C-alpha cells in the first residue's frame, strides 16, 4: 500500500471538523480505553505479566533469526510451506503465483494488517481473482474502498447508517436498519464467499516457534472458518510475530486480549498446526506461511527503534492517545495508526515524507502507560524527531527548514547567557506590550501565531523571578 | 549513600480519577529532612510566572527550608530536545548541569522540567559518559515541588485553609514521567475549607505539548477544548495544575472563551492557604 503520510495535516484537519468522525472517536475513550483499565484491574499480577510480556518480546526479537528458523522448521515438519518475503512485492508474488497455479477464483480473507501493507486485495483484483474480507469491520471498509481506521476495529469510523448503505448496495438495494438485521445481511453475503472460496489468506497474531503453530485471535469465528473451509490456507505474518513457546503464548494472549478489547479472552483463539493430516477429516490441503520483512530488518538493526518490533498490535496505544482520538486513523496515512503508527510508518516507509508523524504527539505518555509490553513510545517519537532534523544517517531523509534551524540557534544563543535570557524576555515584552490587552495577546506574529489562533498568550512578566528574588534577599539583608 | 532514591514508581489510579492519599516514602525521614535547597525555577516561571517561584519560596521558608537561587540559570533544554534539535538542546543542558553541579536537593515547580533532567538527559547524553554521569548526579538531587514536600519533608498536611472551589488537572509529565500523583493530591486534600470538584478525564493531556501547540495548533486546540469543557463542567472557580506550560495553555484557552476561571500552580494554592495574613487566604 502506497503511504500517504504527507497528507497528515490535511486529513487531520478534515477529521476534526467532521462531527460524525468525532463522535465515533469519542466512543474509543469510554469503550476500549476504559475497558482495558477495568480488565487490567481485574487481573491478578497485571504489572508482572506486562513485564513478562516485555521480557518475552525482547528476548525473541534479540534472537529473531533463531526463532524464525525454528518456526519454519516446525511448520515444515507438519507439512506446511514457509516463504520468507524480503518485501511486499516478493510476498505478493508468492501468494499470486500460488493462487494462479492452483486455479483459485475466490479468496476469503481474515483480518491481517500485513496484507494491508501488501495491498493484497488490490493485487488479487489485478489478477482477476475475487477477494472477500470476512472480518465484519474489514468487510465494511472493503465495500467502502477504504483502509482500516483502527488496528482492531477497522470500521470504527463508520456509522450504522453508512454500514446500511454499504451492505444494501452490495445486496442490490435491500436496506436494513437494525444492527441485528445488518449482521444477518452481512452474514448471508459472507456465507456465499465462504462456500465458494478456494483459498484463504489470514493474518497471524502469534506464531509459536517450538510447535510450529500459528495463532489467530478473533471474536466473529471468521478466522476459524477461513482456516478450515477452503482447500488452501495462506497465513501472512510480520516477522516480529513469533514467540518461543506455548507457555509464552499464554502470557501474550492474556495481555493482548485484555489490552485490545478488555475481554479476558476472545470468543475464538485458533491454533493451527499446518494442513490436514492424513488421519484428519477436515482442514485445508495446503498450508503456506508467508513471513514478511518489508523494512522490519531496518528497525531490528537500529538499537534506538528496535523496540517497535515488540508491538503485538493490540491498539491500546491509540485508544489512550488524545491525538489519535482527535485526528482519527486515516491521518496517519498508511496501515498502522496512532502512536505506534507514528513510529513504524515513517521508519518503514520513509522519514522525509512521514516527518509530521513523530511530531503528532504531545509526549503525554498515555501510550506507554497503556502498552501491554511497555514499549517506550515517547522515547522513540523523540528519537525520530532527532532523526528528522539532524540525526538520520541518510541526509536525504532529513528535513529541517532553514528558518527552524535559525530559530533554535537563536534560542540556544539566548539561553546560553543569563543576561541575554533576561534581555530577550524584556525585549519581547516591550515589543508585544502595545499589542496586548490586560497582559494578554489575542494576535501575535509567527512563530507564536499558531498559538494565538485559538488561545490568548500572556506577556512576559514585568519583572523576572530572579529580579524579584534579589529584591527579596536584599530587603531581608537590610532587616538584619 | 545517596541522599534519597526518587519515588518514581508511585502507583496512581488512572481510571476512577480519585485522589489517593500519599504516604511519605523517605527512608531517611525523621533523621534529618533537608533545611536548604537550590531552586530551579524554570524559564517559564522566571519570565512569565514569577509569582509561582515566589510561592515556592514562601511555602518552603515557612517550613524552615532556606532557598538558594543559582543566578545564572535559564532553561533545561527541553524545548529544543522535544523539537528534535538535540545538539542545541545539549549545549543548553550542559550549561544547566554546570550551574546545578554541587550538593543538596534541587527543587523545581515543574514535573516536565524535572522529567527532562531525570528521564531525558540520560537519552540526550547517552554517548557522552562524562556528561551522563554528571546528569545522573544532578538528576538524583532534583525533585518536583510536591514530590519534595511529601517525600522529602514528610509534609502531607500544611494545616492551611481556603474557602474556594477547585479542580485539579494532573499534568502529563508529573503524572506519567515522574509517577507523582498521590503527593499533589494529598497536599490539596489537606487544605481546610477547599471544595474539591472531581474533574472528568483529569489524566488526559490538555494539548499543550510545548512546540506542539504551535506546530499543530488545530489538534492542540481540539484537545484543549475537551479539557476546558470538562473543567467548566465542574463549576470550580479555580483550576490547579503542577506545570506552568499547561497552566499557560489552559489559562490562554479559558481567557479566549471569556471565562473567569483562574488557573494557578499548586505552590500558589498552598502559599495562599498557609499565609499568616488571613486576608491573603483567597484566590
């Protein structure tokens, strides 16, 4: 999928004046955000399990080559095939070649963020293969021709009315209103796809190295259906999704599901060990695991950003993020929204065009507090800011304006001497005072104009603290 | 032996938003609470809110603590660091370390500036071992005002009184970078006559974010509007907060709305509540 990260400001501005989107985003706080907190409070040793989850991820990412090989060996032992894709083109080619060589006409998909990176639906379409999303939220945005708005609730921005229209258009005009009727309508449409599909493409929540299992977490059951009905199952995973053992999986599932939806466990947790075995009655004839790098090696090689690979895609950081709750999911311009998106998107798709993303944060720390594996997101946002201005090893990825550099040099000059610091404040006061009313500015020249567009700005005080403190001390000395 | 370890892992309740009572967490308390501190007043207080610095001095002096003000101080470097200009930030941060080199506790009326020195200097100086060591030494001595009051001086009840309605905004860096939440809450709760109004979403950012407020003014304003709606819903006449950046932001927004709600720093509230002159015990 082509990144649209340059459009951050434009899409954000549009989102903030759209009452329907704002209403949808408002629901995130009382829903997912509070749900996670309640689930965490109801869980024994929650903090300890977060620590454990972090330790598991850190260990695995630090030994990723070992665990990926172990995973691949064990998947192959069960009769599955494994393909390592360096980038999305390689991943797409593998999946399409497979589908064409097996005369696949219809593919059903279960939620997969990495397939969004691949733009897989589009590639299927180009090759004359029908591809149907079976996660209800994904299905809705596929009908709308959009991208996911949220990691775990891709259609959270769609109102019931809009869903009615989308499903009705698909059904040839019959418009339903009630949520139950809409669900039944979608179910009927999806059931048809399930029945005729030759192949399924699913995501992977976790892949267990020691057992060669892939694990899917869903609430609708579509994941289980997709992995058992068609004759071919292709699972796509980002290469960071591996965990060492089934025991580790227990910890990861506990913290993932609670952090994502606030549930103790999802309706379905599906573990798949390869294709149908000879003695089994059902399941796919073929199982393929596509392990996608697509820039993740760059994160792995950068000690300051490696932590981003610990992410288990629960969405808790965006639920907690007051910026996400205003600008919505599409502003981030690629597959992953919210704070984690503001880190991985520029790192994977180009810092120059995605330069606004690391700045789309007040560094309030709510994301880090929410993260089940304690990823230090503010630290990495700051790291990326440093890379934007002066730190990126590739100078063509840097993008600080001359004006901005001058402002900061002037600031540094001013702050490097107490005399200049005082002089600067006195001068600012003298210049701004005639424009002020009651000690406040309603309008101001750049760079403060952004502030005064919606907020008054105070004049510097008539006397600095240092001056006041000095007078106070001399008065006291006089008394003695 | 270090003077005292920071209490940076204080638990706080981010859901019910209820104020939790603090307990002094200072192993050396009762032995010899400090009687002299250096004040890092912060650039914002120095030039925009000197009254906050005066209140810090008043409150500390009433508790028998002498305050020293290192005169050369300007800024900790956070604005440049947060904007990605690390080399400029480093220059100013090194100057800060030189000015505050020495012994004894340093107190600052800002969770954000304390977090810069304690949490982010190690990041800023990660490849300069000598500076890193100096940063850690200064960081260990640096306390946010309410943290110092409770954890170092063991003060949870100053015995003051004010007849006033207030709401308390939990500033992000104080709350989530330093984990200081119980301390300011207990200090506020100890004031007699104070009508404390629970603030919805008190843990949610006001949208300030330093340069963020200027760089992305529309996003910042949308966040501020949510905050101010919640503040006005409390009906409180005064909003109390622990960081002057947030105060400047929320006060500027309230003023633009034509609201009469005052925004003050926790130190100002405590100063007025404990003033010997009872006429000053108002806001």
